[in-house]
C-alpha cells in the first residue's frame, strides 16, 4: 500500500500518483491519498488518476484512529485476496 500526500514540498502528489499508476511494478499497488485538502476537485482528480482512497487529514486524534482502522481493513482485504488461490 502506498500512502501519498497530495501536497508534497518539492513535487505534486498528483504527478507522483500518475507515475505510480503507469509503472508496471507499482501500478497495481493500492494507493491512498492522504491530504489536508478538502476540495471536491482534488478528490475527483485523485480518483481519476487512480487513487483507491482519498482521506482528508483529520484534526483530532479520534479521527486519526478511525483512519488507522480504515487502512488496516484495506490491508487485511489485500492480504486475504493474495492468500486465495487463483481459480481457473
């Protein structure tokens, strides 16, 4: 799983997301955009570029804990799918 901030100090997070999605080794890795932006435009662009989730950075500890649960559930789902044998 890749956690990516939309507002990086030297690069644009959307550009990095595009790069990740085009890379043959990284393209299928689940990507979560974690950002302070609450802009609907940023959310829509992130989904268009292939982000699996768009999570706004919270301001309270309780909200951070909820994000931890969301990310854990995503990882559990990925691991469950990887553990299943392919069926032809």
